C-alpha cells in the first residue's frame, strides 16, 4: 500500500505556527503509518523565512519512516500538459 501525503500551502501561508504545523504533521504521519504501508511525503515551496516548515517536513518524514519527495520532482510531473486534466 502506498500512501502519498501532499499538504496544501494554506497552513504555511496562513496563521498556523510552525510548531502547530510540526505537531499536526507528525500526528498525520503517525496515523497513516502501518505495517505494509509505504509513506511518501511531498514537501512544498516555502515562503521567505518559512524554513521551519521545511524542517518539519524533513524531520517528521524521517521520524515516521516516510520517504521525502522533493517538490521539484512533483513540478516536473505537473509541468507536462498530458499529466493534468484541469490545466
């Protein structure tokens, strides 16, 4: 079973603190983890001074045993017109 975790950027752009994001990301990954599952976390582009969110992605993915996939790879997938249906 493959579980892909791709979180939208509203928390990062909104009022969510980095500490809250960090805790909630860990809770999410722990709830998704189970024997026989492979977790993949996709990080997001970060705003200026958003390095704490990037650290949360790296640290919590590692703690949960998840693979961290760079947003650059995801960007290459989405940049091909045949890979999206909404443009």
